[in-house]
C-alpha cells in the first residue's frame, strides 16, 4: 500500500515509516521542508521517499496525520481535495485543546476534510515503542483504534497488526474521547514509574 505521512519528519512519522517500510509498504514523508524530508527519507530504509505535504497527500492511499494537534486543521484543510475518499489515520493528541472527555480530537480534526475516511490510532503509542512492538516482556503492545467507518478501521487494524502490534477495535469516535484523556495519564505514570517513555496501556482480555 502507498502511505503518505503528514509530519513524516517527526518522531512518530519516522518511526511509523520505518515500521511500514519494513513490511513492504511504500511510504512518503510529507513536510513543510520538502528537501529535509527527502534527506531524512534517504537515511531510512528503502521504500521511503520524502517531499511536500501536498505530495504526501497525493501519494498516499492511506495518509497518516502526524503533526501537532494545534496544526492539524491548518495542515489538512489545503489538502482536502487530495484526501477525498482516502483513509486518514489521526494520531494527534489534543492535550486538553478540545473539552476533555466530551469531544475527541478526531471529531474536531475531521471537519477539515469531511470526505476523508477518518480513523483514530496510535494515540497511546509512545514514539520510542514504535521499533519495539513486541514489548519488553514479549507481549505485543496494544494500539487502540476508533472510527465511524468500519471498513477503513479494518484496513488500519490490518496495517497495525502487520507491524507487530495488537490492534484493538475500540468502536467509534465517542471512545476516542476516552483515548485522548488516557494519554496525559500515561505520560504522568511513565514519568513516575518508569521515566523512559516506553510505557503503554494494555488491555488484558
Ligand atoms: N511523541 C509521541 O510519543 C506521540 C505518541 C502518540 C501520538 N503523538 C502525536 O503525534 C503527533 C506528532 O508527534 P511527534 O512526537 O512525532 O512530534 P514531532 O517529533 O515534533 O514531529 C511533528 C512533525 O510535525 C511537523 N510540524 C510541526 N509544526 C508544524 C506546523 N505548524 N504545521 C505543519 N506541520 C508541523 C514537523 O514537520 P516539518 O517541520 O518537517 O514540517 C514535525 O516533524 C502529535 O500530534 C502528537 O500528539 C505523539
């Protein structure tokens, strides 16, 4: 599959790109600095290229939104036509920028490209764990996934599973509100109990 990553030069973007490329996907890192994205891509595994945000949106059959939450809408709006009908994987964490527990970040962001197929994922996946989906105790880490579009969600869950994580279907956007508020608590607990940004929520069931 062809995967574009908006914010592909970042910690999450690069980590996801490595994982996707390792299982045979073609990845394009999109950036406000296309030359820098191309340079970073050339240092990653084969199958990764880089350029502008618009090129990433055009390239991807599936597009990951990996910019800061506060820049998500302004990043997506100019790409609305390119994203029409495509799966957009929103990994952005709002950290209280929308009413916590009442509105999910994805419910806010999806207004910027309503004709895309929005899926929330990786919200509770620390960037440092992206190269270590098996976890420290050989138990696959969980990636929680929410969408109103069951087919799009299934595609994203298959992609997540292929990269070694366990994908958990968490239903629709109403449950993404809960994922959003799990993130600050995960960061607080990690700081108190581990302090290495390698923590993860795990559903035992
Ligand atoms: N860090 C984590 O462990 C983690 C875990 C789960 C989810 N997330 C979420 O994933 C997203 C990315 O996090 P990250 O840690 O990868 O951040 P990061 O390392 O700071 O990378 C963010 C990328 O977004 C781009 N960017 C920055 N400001 C922008 C703007 N004003 N407009 C458009 N693009 C901009 C930058 O790319 P260019 O400068 O090349 O354009 C940058 O490479 C965030 O929404 C975060 O909440 C992070």
